[in-house]
């Protein structure tokens, strides 16, 4: 009884469907179908499979490649969305900082501090936390509270 060169299980003539390479190395049809997704050469002798063998699995190979491409495109799309969300978050924070700067120029120190306190309560990055601390120090310095200028 011959064995499959891919899975090493026996190939029962008349029961199992099999294909052979140019050097007569047998493989189960299902095993070969999966193997051809990765290589068009025999796993044992590295000889290329004839076109007639590869043509039998063309539809299966094309379907798997389409699925793989769709999966990759989906992952790329998710990464792009994640990057856009990060950029949007940075822009929103920059607009927030800009609004605090406007409040400082208008002398609305208490309101600016309260907005900074509200914004500082959520989970924010270290850099954003430093920016908020800097603005609090700036507000306290501008309003003459030098003792609170450095937190």
C-alpha cells in the first residue's frame, strides 16, 4: 500500500483519490489541494506538478487566494481606521488646547481650569497629561498664583 507524501497516511486504491508527480510520488487529492496553495512542486522531489494536475485545482486555489486577499484588505482597512481615529483624537485635543488658550487670553482662568480638570479625569496619554499640567501652570502663573504655577 502506498502512502501519501504529504500526510503519510496510506492510500487505498479504489477508495482514496490520489494524484502523482512526474516521479510517481503519490498524494491524496485533498492533501495535494492544500499543498498547491503553497507550492506547485512535489514536496518529496521538488519536481513541478504537470499543468493538467494544477488545472484540476485551479478553481480551489483561486478561491483561497481571493479569501486571503479579502482578509488582508480587511486587516489593512482596520489599520487605516485605527490610524484615522488616532489622528482625529489628536486633532480634537489640539482644538481643546486652542480653546483653553483663548480662555486664558480672555482672562477666564477659573473656567479654563475647570475644563482642564474635567478633561484630565479620563484615561489620557502621558503627553496629554503633561500638556494639561503645563496649561494649569501657565494659568496660575498668568493670574499671579506663582505658588501654584508648578504642580
